[in-house]
């Protein structure tokens, strides 16, 4: 299932604002004193593991549009599901859903998805097929087109000038692509698997800020790295103290987000929690979950 945890402040919830630029850059202002409700609300799935339209099976990357439509890459159902705001009963298959395969109407273990508003299309990490594909988001679309080939793409992002960023989980690198190009420019990693500041180990998800700095979930190194534009090595901004459950640690970090204050939010997978790391902090705070693995509204 997919949970939504709401934030509030002691003074005025309206201090929190969310808006989107003309392209894909989501800009969020969250007050430094924001508190988070301890229970989440189910907005997708929650009906057990399965392939029905009210179910999910190993949901991974997701994207929330400005009208609160959610699209979710379903790893084991080999499809992308769309859930409209207010309809938590059933989703709609918008890509794949024809079994695992390499046909243009199929996906094989998709891991991430984003919406390109400019072309009204979905861009998808088709991990098992070693490709990035685009499916136009219009009625009647039954197949996609290959965007980038020969890449074990796990995570995607697009910046305001419409460059596409794609992580290669096996090559341990992040590249930036002009839309439609198959060869990208190295942005982070690319120095083999390892723990060095110029290396990554199984990178999964990323975030690109307004200054074109990139944040990368360095999954197997149990840390989140920040690479400033043009940098040859990164900076550890969360974790990096070995795997564990202490507030200074991460345990296989996945999805990440950064607000306008530079505050980092991390899905801390094996700790079953979401962590908030203020800029420059040496430890994070738990804002969601952290009550053990389970199906409760606070888990």
C-alpha cells in the first residue's frame, strides 16, 4: 500500500506551500518547526498483494502530479498504475500490465516513473529490460517507445531545463541526458563499486535541486550522497555510519526528497521509517513509521 503522512505546525498549517514550475521541478516550502502526524492514510492499494486494480505488488518509485494524481511503478506486476486524487478504491493501468517481457507493450520489473507534463507522457525505468521507455499519457496508448537503451535504470529525475537524469544500478553511476539522446554525461559515480566519496554501490533513487546538485540514495553503502554541480566526488548528507537503526544511520535508503531549505527526507527501508535530515545535521529525526514492520496506520 501507499501511505500519505500529513504535516502541520503549531501555528498555522498554511505556512506549508507546494507548487510546481512549468516543467517538473517540484518546489516545497516546509517550515523548520513542522510536526508530522503519527498515522498515515492509505491512498493506493491496501487490499493485499495481487494484480487487481485495487491492489499493488511490490510498489517502488512513484510520482505525484500537481493535481495529486499518483503514478506508481509496480515491480512484480510489471506495470505502472495511476491513482486519481480522491479515488482510493481502484487504480488504472497506464503502462505495461501485459506480463513481464521485452515487447513495446510490456515492462519487466519497472522501478521508477515520472510524468513529463510538456509531452503528457510517462518516462519509466524498465529495469529488467535494461532500458528507459516513454509511454504517452493519452487515451488509447497501448505501447511505449525506447528512450534510452543498455542501462540498468533504477531511478529517474528531470530538472527545470528538461535534462533527464538516470541512475544505473549495476554501473554505479548517474548520467544526465538530453531528451531523446542515448548517450549521457556522467554526473556522479562512475568509478566502480565502492565506499569512496567518488563511488556508489547500488544507487537507487535521486533528487535534483534548483541548483542542479544531485542527491543519490547509495543503497548498499547505507548513505545518501550529495554531488554539487561539476563535483568529482560527493558529500555524505545522511547515514554513512554503517547499517543500523540509530538516528545517525540508514539501513538501505531508497526514495528521497529535498525541500527548499535543503532538508532531506529519506525512506529508510529496513528500518521501516521515513527520516528527516536538516542541512548539515549529523543525525536525523523520525517523521513517519519507526514502529516496526506492520500494517498499522503508524507503521
